[in-house]
């Protein structure tokens, strides 16, 4: 599931169901296709009030160029309204490539498929 793609950066979510109903475990992986490092990387996940979230810190904040490595982050979501409301999150992606600073927000869904 590609959660974000822009400015040479791709954030992919690999997810699986957790042990309890409504729980999802997500591994976010960030890859940089640019020829220079992507620096000051921050991923912020925002969830609706009917959901709970726990997160681990990012593995790094500088993404190597030319897809030569990746930064990862783990999230645990719990949808307390499973069956009534879809699992939907908003992802804010912040980073700098050269002189360009990027701060974008995207909605991510499709966890039920």
C-alpha cells in the first residue's frame, strides 16, 4: 500500500491484522529516489477520535539517495468502531531535499482489503 509518493520520496505501508479485533500493525518504509539525501524526515500519523495509535520512533531521519537504503517506523492502530467506521489515517510527511522543504498531508485508507 503506497501511502505517499512525491518529490522523489515513497512511503509504503506494510500492514497486518493484530491479535485483537480492530487492531492493525503497520510498518512504514521510506525510500528516496533522488540523487541527494532527504534530510530531517518526520512522519506524523493522525487518527480519528474513534481510533487509538501507538508509534515507535523513526529508525533514521536521513534517507539515503538513489534507493540505497530506507528509514522505517512502526505503528499500532486500534479501530474502536470496527464494522461501523473504516480505518482511515492522515499521514503528514516532512523532509528536506537540497534546498526544498516538503510538508504534505495525505489520507490513507484501504486497510480492510
